C-alpha cells in the first residue's frame, strides 16, 4: 500500500461526496420554489442512502467482481456475485496501491452522483404524465 495514494483517494472520495449531497442538492433546490427546497434536499439524501445500500449489497460485486462466465463472454463484462455484501473485502485486501475498502467507497460516490440526476429527471418526466393540474389549481390523476 502507498500512503500518498491512499490519502489522495480519501480526499477525492470526500470531494465527490460533497459534490453530491450539498452540491447537487442545493443546485436542484435552487430550481424549485422556496417551500420545496427541504424536500429536494431530503430526496437527494435519501437517494444517496439508497444507492449506498445497493452498492454495498450487489453493485460493487456486479461492477468489479470476477466474471461468472456462465454466458459466453459475459464474464468479461459483468462481474459475478462473489463479492455481494462485500464478501472477500478485508482489511488486508488491496486494489492496486490502495485498500479495497477505500476503493469501494470511492466508486460508490460515483454511483451516488450518477443516480441523483437520473432520478430527478425521472420525477420531472413521470409526474406530468401521471398527474395534470386542473383549472382550480388542484392536481388530478389521469
């Protein structure tokens, strides 16, 4: 393990996480009315929590696990499920010159920051399709 690489990845992980929670949350909060800012902040926080759980349960294993090889050539693209729930990730395991647990956290921040805009876009597009505003100002279900 290299101490300088480890320190830099810790700093980079924190920076990417700060881009997500306060950064994107406040950005999307600025796009809504003042009364809805707290709702947007909580939605971004909830997405971050949900994606963290998904990443620890199966995301890391699918992305970086050893290929299962059941399908011809799929083992080179899709990882297996050998690292589900971070099985096999120990204090001594490394990925290159950094601890594997830190690598898991670093990659998880990108899974989070990618998911927030995708889910915000889904809400922006699905809500107008499912509901419409009547002339009296109330939302009605289609």
